[in-house]
């Protein structure tokens, strides 16, 4: 992924606007993203490991380093109730 991602603070995420479309088109990539989220959730809850979430709002590509507290079918939940729509996530590292 050669595109630059801007590092942002988690607190800014609540003010971002997320389109409804998915940033991934390939079904294998979408499945892989789900698996990465499940793994990151386990790391966050068991070992309090911070991970990098690469995502996109309606303006640009961004990255946040944080702990994942919860994952639903449509959202990733961070501390203080901050959420990122799953369909706007490019990858999790």
C-alpha cells in the first residue's frame, strides 16, 4: 500500500464523517480484514496491545494507534465509545 496515511489522535475520530461504501472490493480482503479485527480484539483485551488501524473517512486516508475494545459486524469500538465503521478500514497491523 503505497498511499500515505496521516497519523491522527483517537479523539479526533468522533468528528470524522464516514461514507457508507466499503473501501475494500475483494471478498478475500474483506474476509482477511474480519480475521485481523478478531485477532486485534484478542490482543487488546488479553494483552492490552496497541495496534495500527488504517482507515479512510470522506476526505483522506488516516491511521490511528490504539487498543480495540470491541468489534461488531459493522463497527470497531475503541476507548471512550469511539467507533470506526468496519467497512472504512483498509487494514489492521
